[in-house]
C-alpha cells in the first residue's frame, strides 16, 4: 500500500510489551517503571516498533502521551499476541523452571480471600504466593490490568464491562453481609439486625472511594426502597485505630461482611430478613498462567464444598445483575 512499508516477518514480543505498557499507562516514565527498564530503552523500543510497522503510534508532548488511530488499531492485536505468548512460555518453559512469585490481593486479613490463599499455599508449596492488601476490586482491577498485581477477590459484576472483558473470574462465595455498629448503638443488643431495622439510618459503604465502586454500588442496590440512607463521601479511615476513632466520633454504622473483624468499641452483626449476600469472585488477568492460580482455583472449590459457600444465592438477597453473572 502506498505510504506503508511491508510488514516485517517477525515482531519481537518485547516491542509489543513496551507498546502495551505505554498504551495503558499513557506515560513513558510509569510504563518504564512497570517494565523495569530505563525510559530511554523504552523509547527506543517504541521507535523501533513504529519503524517496523511504518506508522506513528503515539503523539508525544512534554505533558501528554496520546495514542494515534494506528495505536488503537494495534492494541487488541498486541494483547492477543502477548496473551498467547505468555501462555506458550508457561506451557513449555514455566512448568520446568523457576516461577516468579504470584501477587495475590486479599484486601483485608481474615476474610474469605485469606482462607483461600492459605489453602492454596498448602496445595502448591513449591509456588510463592505473596499477599497484597488493596482496597476494593475496582482499584485492584486496574492493578491487574497494568500487570502490577496478579489475582484479587471481589464483586466481579460491579466492574465496568470493558474491564471485565479482560479478566477471568470464578465465583468463590456468596458471603452474608453484616453491619458494624458502635457497641452502645441501639441495634447492637440484637444478635442479628433485620434490614427493616436500618430504615432511617445512615450507613457508610465507601461512597467517594474510587477504589471500591463495586461495593458502593452493591449498597445502593441493597438500600433502594428500604429507607436506608447511603452515607456521604468521606476520607477512608486507614488502620484499626483510625477506624475505631472515626466510628466513635461519627457513630455511623458501616456495611461489611460477617467475617469482618470487630475492632475495640464496635460489634459486627449479621443482616437478616432477607440475608443480603456479597458475591466474592477470584479474579485474574486473561492469559495469565501460573501454578498458583491453579492452586487458588482448587482451594476455592474445596472450601466452597466444605463450607457450603455456594448455596443458591436467591435463598437470600442478591442484585439481579449479579444473578445474571453467577
């Protein structure tokens, strides 16, 4: 075609990986850090790829990196090629050699994700599964797609469809939900709190936190039509002591799950009538192959069977959107 060079017979996957990092980060310094290479080396790889394809991929200024139409056209091909390349290496090389550590986000210690991780470590003692502590699947999903995290847990249906399309998932548990209350709250004396008893109450569910959008969305579905108010956006309380202080000051109940660890001055009470369920999925990047993921899937299957984690979710309450994605 006029104005285009013949395509090369071979494209180095490293060049496509450099392109993908820049296309997703839209920042050469961040992309270089993600790939553990010098920025100058990354820029050379991008220029080489542009020469080999005969196109310009990025419009660059001192402040902004913008993908061109050719870059947008290349992006889905690059992702498919790299996914296939990684799967091939794992199938024929990775199994016989040393695997890199698998970075697993468990969100908060002590939850269902921690139990799955503990069991997976028993099933795959030769693999290194390293825990990470992100806050919310929305935030973790961005890290998964950027390659800075390998596995996370959370409400898959609450993610943007474009993000879901690039991830794999397996439902682990329909986890009963709860409310965290100050220990002297008028509902704290109950063994379980009926949803109707929260009518007129304001409950915090992460509103304003961009990393937990899927959880806030679940709360909106749950509160709708029940007279329960969603607390206004507020800074996230980090750490047990800060959480305890904020609870004592605001006295606002917090939406949680039944295994959420109680902190001094608070109680965790299950919600009932009906029992609301939080769908927890094991989530990882499409094309990623690792013995640790196999172990996590096996662990989730074993625990779900032993603990009856996957009873029909319609026996409790679950959003219709999540039932469709079960």
